[in-house]
């Protein structure tokens, strides 16, 4: 669970009367539940520390003794807080250097440890109007635009937040990494997500996923780098995802959908997409048919279907399905019996008529373990 620091600095609390643990020698008995300190750096993300004592060094200066999970063998660490100057500093003792802040930076906060054990509230499970979240895993930055051109995310190295009702939550991952924030957005229309790699120094890959009521949709294995960006759109209902890269490469389109009687995870892997071209993976409202269309480079892709229902978990996989740039392909995954072949219908030229139907065999490899009876 990620919590935003409630205050720019942590002033020392008033002396408690805790038997056997007089202030400022102990934090955990003095003010239960025990707190967690959160430190943030503009370029290096955030870290969390476990405070256990406070030393008063006079003149408004306090040393908060902490346990640092990233330096578990160094037991003499302290966050120095100057309540007169409203500043703080912490020496990480390594390549991350000294972190510091003041009352205006909002980079030091305190969260009760009990908050980490609490169940996180799902922002899109039962909300009205609907809200969703966008997550980035991997390199680059996101910039999300709504239908009116308002944005939230990174414009180069500058962060902007213009969409009414949209929020972002920093991720305190530690180790000097600065993960992309988690974006929460109102799902009133289809938003455009730009994955931008101009701040990177080398090519990487990334995964962009949008979560909403009853769905997750996104693109994985996306190439991103100093000269590589991609545009991704997910419909507000989560039934379609479109991917358009600035460079030629392969990617994976994903849909995870809740149906009336079953939930399905649908995945097309290894799709070759040319620079400036786009591909779309969509499902019909009844969540029984998958449609793959767009302008991919003629080649092959792998299809994976995982279905969760009262019958258990059923898995389908078929490799190297041929795809031409002018095709529209339909996968009738709702009619699949959970074990045998799956029907693929192909409209060559995308003129509205089915030209070919293929029964795709299930190529899932099953391992049988012998039963040993003593």
C-alpha cells in the first residue's frame, strides 16, 4: 500500500509516560502503532525506514535512529531533523549519497506500520463514475491525454497534471530506483497513453496496463528508448486495446475480462508491427469473441487463452499463427470446450466476409507425474 506523506517534516511528539521506555529513548512503545518513515528523492524514488529511537541534540536538532532494510548490517543510521530550519537529511551510506529536504519539498513523511497490513481499497471495483488505473513496468515515462487534450504524466522531464479528477501515487521502491507513479483516472472516454523513452540512454522494454471495472488491458514487450515511443489506447470499458509504435518491432497485446460465468486472460504474443502502423485486439460485449485487426507486418503470432470458471483453470496455447497485414481474424474463445481445438475465422482483405476457418489445436504441453503408493 502506498501512502502520501501527511506532513513535510516530522516534529518530535510530546514526552509520553511509557513505563520502562522514557522518551526520547523509544518510539515503538511511546506511540503505538509503530511508524514507518518515508523519504523521497526527486530523481531516485523513495525509501522506507523503521525508526526506533530519537536523540535530542539540542537547538531543535533531533537524530531519529532508524533501521534501513537496504543496509541491514549497518546499525548506526539516523535521519537528522532540524525543527528550527524545517530541514531533514539522511546519509544512505552508499552510491545514492545524502538525501535531504525541507518544509516545501514534502519528501519526509510518517505512516503507521498498521497501514501496510490493511487491505488496499480497489479504486475501480465499485465506483461511480468509473475510475481506472494505469501502470508502467519497465523503462520510459507515460503521458496520458484525455479527449480534450488535457494531460497527466511526463512532458520530457517535466511532470504535468491537467485532467480533472486524475491523481497519481508515487511508488517507494527503494534501491535508488524511481518507478513511474500509479495513475488513477476517470473513465469517461478513451484516453491516449504515450510511452516516451526520450529520457533513457539505452533501449529497453516496458509493459503498459490499464485496469478498470472487470478488466485489465495493455501491451507488453514494448520497445522503448531515446528515439522510440509508442501510443496505446484502451477503451473505457476495457474491451479493446490499440498499439502504435514509432519504430518497427514486436509486441504482445493483452486483455483480461470478467464474464458472467467465467473470466478470461487473452494474449497475442510476438506480433510484428511496423513503424507508424497500428494493431487492435478487441472483444465483443458478450466476451465470447476476440478480434485481431490493423496493419501488422505479415508474419506469425502466438495465441494464449486462460479461462477461470467453476470448472477450474483451462489453458489453450497455439504457436505461429499466420497473419497478413490486410487480415481481420476472429477467435471464438467463448465456444471453446476447455480442452480441444479452438476456432479461428479469417477475413482476408477485411471486406466483411469470412474466407477461411481453421481449427487451432491445443498445443499446451502437459506433464504427468506418476502416482507412487507406498
